[in-house]
């Protein structure tokens, strides 16, 4: 089986400070990878380099495209990369307002991504938007409301609908449940798990919440000061951590 | 089905002066299809550790742990995930689920995961819950709010949802009363009849004597402690 994403030796410096150094992994179809670490550990830098939001200094990210097979996204042409960002890739931001257009209705937010890949029939677009709002449990009668009138949890679910409507194969998530209260978090986790299972998505989730990765991620990567200090099966890393830092991290979680 | 050869395991506590705790040395165990082996030994002797090494959530320092064709001790995470989906089931002592997910969905999930149709998966989930006497009124609720015994039974229903060729059972009958214990033991016996290789920890002697074909004392794998 070809990996969906092959990441090799990614490094990014911010001046003389290390953003991330020598990060590499393979992600296979249907797999969910969690990246954990404290703030400043470089986990968001890695995610942004992978998704093309930041330019890495060195390394390569090879994505198995639908048409042409594996291609290096760093050397890809800009239009090609943008197309990827609208079709096979999705990016769920920590703050829903970074991933939504706040001045456009909920239905418009979902429909816009469909139009970006060529959908033109208004009736179809609206129907698909309604369908996706339903899947993320946003009532149909809110379709014409702007996201500014939504609660934080609803905005986050709308962002997920907007991202998944075009049937991406790889989803990048930056703290998708951060900033939400726990009851909303639980519902979102359940939704994400179901979507991953039903659509066979692959995902890379950056978070500092170990409980979230235990429930969502198959594999785990632990970062500290820009370096990957430990990788492995999620429950193995959490139950039998090897590196000093991971041991500290795991033993520092408060028990409820 | 399960073949463990000369395994060892130690924990290194990096933040506590790099203390090394050696738990298992020279561990060997073979379990044939349709056989149930009970692990015995005092608390802290390494029963659960050995079980977790087989499941792959504890790393193994040296040796071989074959489950079917895969050597878990040296396998890639992806191979272990695949093994757990299709070959190796595990009933832990504690239920770990996404909050607010209904009991019926919790039990059906492992089946949906390997591509069983929704109808079939939910039918089987219902029959398992019914068999383990979880009242139907609770099926739509999250098991997190259930009593200890009920949670344990939901955990068992989930563990037995797929017919795995190999299973690990960590105290499946603890905190269960007579009738429920009987139901669980008969599930185990049926799995054995299907040819499932089982490694189990049973503190309840009667249960152990009934389902285990032989017992292995893990104390013999425990290194001699030097102070």
C-alpha cells in the first residue's frame, strides 16, 4: 500500500530559533495521527508546513494524488497546490472564525467550497449544504443565518461541514476541540470519529489534550522544542512512555 | 495461535533517577487455538504487564510475541492496529469510550470498523446486550453513567462483538454477580469452541477452573529482586 502522505526531514527555523527540526513520518489511508506537545513545541509549525501555510526550509511532503499518484507538494505549482487545498485536503482551524467566512450564511459557507470545485447548480448546492449541516447537527432552519449568530460549538461544527463537503482524503486539524466546553467537545469527538470511520479519512490532529488523542488517534508523535522525542501506537505511548518528557507529560494529567 | 518466546520487560523511570524496574525476564507461553490459559501470580507479579505486551500497548525489550503471523514485539504500529481490528480482541478491566455515545453504538463500533453492515452490527450488538442482561432502556444512554458491573458487561459485549481468533481477558468476571458471571463464562466457552485462543486473568478461582485448560504462574518469569 502507498502511503497517502510521506513526510521527510521537515525543518523550519524562525531566525535563529528552531520551529521544528527533522520531522518525518508516513501516513496511510484511514489512519489518524496525533501530534502532542506543550505550547511552543513546534506542533503547529509542523502542521502548517505540511498544509503549505508555511514554507519549510528543508524536507519534502509527498502526497498520493488521485490523478498523478505521489507528488511532492513543496515543488508543485501554486495552482496545483491550491486545487489540492480545495479538494483532497481540508484544514480545520482551532478558531472556527479563521476557517469560516463570517459575513456569509452557514449554507453559503458550505456551498462556497463546492462552487470552488465547479458545482454550479444552486438547487444541488443547497441540498448538499442542508445534508452536511444535518450531519454536523446544525438545524436546517439555520442555513441562512450567519455564523456570527452561532455558538462556538456550532461554529466549529460548521467549519467541519465546510471542510468535509468536498470529500477530502486528508484533514489537518489544529486543536479542533480547544476552547470548547467539555460537553460540546464530547459531541465533536464523536462526530469526528464517525466521519473518519465512514468516509475513510486520514487525519493529522495537533492538540495538547492527551484524552483527545487517546480517543481519536491511531498513532502518536510527541514533540518538544521542535524535535520529535517519541512516536508509536497511541496507547503504547500513553501507557508505556519511554522518553523522559513523555513520562512527565503523561504523569502530569489530572485525573477527574 | 499465540507464541511468546523469551520475552523481557523493564520500565525505566526517567524522572525518578532513571530507576529501572525489571518486571519480566525469560517469559515463554504458547496458546493453541481453542485453548484458554489462565495467568496466575500475586498482585504485581506481571500478569497484566504480560497481557499488555501481547496487546502491544507495552513495549517488549527483547524476545518474540507471535499472534497469528505477526510478531507484536517487533511490529509497526500500523500492523498492530490491523491485528487488533481483525485478529486480537481485548477485554480490559475498565471501559474507555467517547463520552455521550450510546451503549448500542459503543458495542456496534468494532464491527462497523471492519466493514460489517449496519443492520448486522446492530442486530448482534442488541443480542449481546440482551444476553448480558443490560436492560433495553439503557441502550440509548452513554455507559459512562452506568454502575461498575453494567460498565463491565458493556465492555464484554464490545469485546465479544467480533469473533476474534485470539482474545485477552483481564478479569472479565470481576464485579459481576452469579447470573451475569454465568453469561460471561458461557460466552468464553463458545469462543473457545469456535477456536479462539484465550489468555485470561481470573481472580475468581471457580471461574478460572471452569474455563481455563491450564494455568501459568507468571512469578517464574519475575526476575530475582536485588535490593
